[in-house]
């Protein structure tokens, strides 16, 4: 790895840790602080508990991906590529809801999407070198 690749690797390691902490803590907080009636709201044909549980799981996977990149395990880039796909799917799926309910969260989601899209060529290239 040259210096540029090491810098990108370090940035992605920190990014996955930060995103994992943010998503896990915010989903855990929402699960703890929300009333049971609001978690199982069937009026809008949406059950928010599934969204919070998926956010919690994706946050934990992202945390794990960051730690795997830190330990420099040989399959770290493959797992980070998988985590990037999960982050893209979750953020694109929930962007519309976030725009209407909490626009500040939509800004964070857009930033996550931009960074993940920018990191895809690096992760694909590193994954092919294995």
C-alpha cells in the first residue's frame, strides 16, 4: 500500500467506527425512549420498530467492519464492501422519511451516502488485490 491508500484506509476505518457508533447509539436511544404504541404504529402502514432494529444491526455491522479494518484482516475490504452496500441501502431507503420527519438526519444520511460512494472504487480495487 502506498501513502495515499494508507490514508484512505485510515479514513475509512475511522468512518466506519463513527457511523457504527452514531447508528447504534441513535437506534438504541430511539428503541429505549419511544413508547410501545409508537413503535408498532400501523396507521401509516409502517412499523418503526423494524427500522430501528435494522439501523441498530447495520450500525453494529459497521462497527465490526471498522474494527476488522483496524486489525488488517485479509477479508476486511470484502466485509467493508458488504457494509458499504448495507449503508447505501439503508440510507437510500430511509432518506424520504428523514426529509419529512427530521431534516437534520437527512443531511447526515446524505453525507454518509457521499462518503460511501466515494470509497467504493478504493474498496473494489483493494478487494481485487486479495
